[in-house]
C-alpha cells in the first residue's frame, strides 16, 4: 500500500472536506473494518493506515432549523443586545441551575467582569491553575491582580487543593479553579478552603458546559462561574461568553459593568446620580450570536452524553496499554464535558519513542492528536505585566522580580504534563461512532507493538 502521510494541516483540510459543515456524524463510519492488524507495519513506516476517512468537523449546524433563527435576527434589523440575548441568558441559567446568567463578548471577559465585580484588583493575589489556556491568566492580570500558580494533580489534570492551601498569603483574595478539558476540578475541597480562608471563588468553566459534581453543575459552586462559546467550544457561537451566579446584586453589578456602568437593577447610584453610576466597559453579546447559541443549545445534552459515553469506552479500551494513563475523575464527579480527551503518555513504555514521534505515528494512522498546552507560569507575558505602570505602582518591587516570581511559582507536575506527557483528542472526535473509538485504540496499540521499529526508522 502506498505510504500515506498527512501533515497536520493536510489532515485538517481533508477532515473538513470530508466532514462538511452539516450534521453528518452518522456518515463517519470506520474503514478500519478493512482488516488492519496491530502487528501490521505502522503507517508512518509505509504500512496500511488504521483509518483513512475523516472525523466529524466542527462547528456543526442544522441548516433547516439553525439558519432560520439567524435569518430572523438579520431581517429584524435588531442586531445589538435585545430579546434573543435575554432569551439565551434565561435558558443558560436554567440549564446550568443558576439564578442568573449574563452573556459577555467572550469567556475571557466573563472572567474579567466576574473578578472585577467581586472586588479583585491591584495588590490582590488570585490562586490559579497553571494548566489552562492563556485567557485565564490574562483575565487576572487585566484586573491588576497577581496570579499565583498552584500545581496540578497529574491524574486529573486539575488544580491540586493541597497546593492551593500552601499558596495562601495575607494578600490572597480569590481562587480561580479551571475545569480544564471539561473535567471538573475538586470543587468540594476548593470551597472548603475558600470558606475557611474567606476567599472569593470564580470558576473557569469555559470548557465544562453541563459537567457535574454530585449532580450539581460546575459554575454553580463558586461566587461566579464563567463559560465560553468560542468557535471551538462545545457550544460554538463564533465568540461569546457567560457568567452565572445566584447572587443578584453581584449579577446587577456585572450587568452594569458590561454596559458602561449604566444603572441596572440594584445598581442605582446615589439619588441624584445620572444614568452612569459605576466605572465599566462594554462587553455585550449580539443578537446573531445568541441566535446561534440557542440553536446549539438544542443539541448540547445529546452531544454531551455521546462524548461522555465514547470517552468512557475509549478509556476502557486503552487503559491497559502500558504507558497510556487516561484521565481520572474525582469520585464525586457525576458527569464530565470532555472538551478534550486527555491521557498521559509514558515514553519509557514505548521504547523511548518521543511524544512528538508518537503523535506523528498516530496521525499517519488517521488519528489526529495534540500535545496540548505549553506552560504559562514561566512565560514572558508575566514580566510585561509586572513592568507595566499599574503593577509598578500597586506592588512592592520584590513581588515584581520575574526570577523570584518564577522561583516561588514552580509547577513541576505541569512542566512534565506540558513538556512530555499530555496527549489530547478533540471533542468532535468523541462525536463519532463507537467503532471509531476502536480505531483510536487500535492505532495506539499498533504503535505500542511497533514502537522500537518506529523509533529506529523515522
Ligand atoms: C476558551 C477558554 C477561555 C476563554 O474563552 P474565550 O471565549 O476564548 O475568551 C478561558 N478559559 C479557558 C480554560 C478556555 O478554554
């Protein structure tokens, strides 16, 4: 068989051509039925690929129902925040089980708005997970607060509550746990620590729509929960975000803040004040985005179940392969959102085959994987913030020295996960069929069986 080697870009291109824009999930049946065996020559060395057809593309929509909703907004001429946004907010609050929801331009600004309106700002420290997307850390810096990194638990990929406790100082004002990859962080222990130390908690649930702990959805444990609806997320709108909370006054402040500080609900200002009563900015979602979001919401429950079922199945199929350590969920987790499917790759069990070569071999078999996040706690954007005028005025010099910051913010577990071990599959792969999960498992096994050969010959 002709050697078939995809570069990542070619693969994605092929994938999107094959998948199309529509609801074609049922059509992605497996070609692995063709009879490839794990002992066959790996595709990266010229053997037959386990799989030659693509994976579900993302985002997906239903032209018949979804396009009508967007067209209705277009034809109404009301494109700025109005009843469609309000309807989405009401639905999302109900779905999550929170009293209120406020949408924002994106998840990053949902975090900024939440932190700022929980009185976090210059001089404060916020304890955060180092294993996250850059947005989480930039949101803290935007408020003028100082991020403090507490390392993760390698088995769950989530911030380790023991490490949070160790990082509390007299400046600590809040904790920002991230339900990274869509797997819940240990909110039970995190809330205990927060209560004991009187700390504010903002949950970054930007990857964890409908994930649950003890049947209660993440985003509803802390003072505020933040979500993202960016294009790659499980509820895609292009851009978009939301804050949920049960605290009405806080939500009124958030509303005001996201609307240039205008009066809203309990935010009325003094008796003779005008319409603008607090400092704020503009973070409003548009009607088109909400229309797309409402359409996407219709499918979320079903898709979440499918991802979860497929993830559990895939985990069961790969967990016994030496050197493959799939995610663990905390005991009290009743549902995970699986924005990503993560496992740790131990190259020693694969004859020393580097993770990047493992990923290339996987890709050649028709299975696109990723090595995930790079580290953040040691990056230069922090130094840029520390040198800014505001930080220079708000903190003593010794807190702004990047070398000593890095010294006291070491996260060896995160370093290992980012630099050596993490492998992810994307959420849309989990929307394929069960037999497609078998392809993934087969490809990993095939690479395992042939690791020595691959290592020596590529
Ligand atoms: C996507 C994401 C954000 C930011 O959301 P945007 O809508 O892209 O601004 C924040 N935190 C995490 C963990 C994310 O994955």
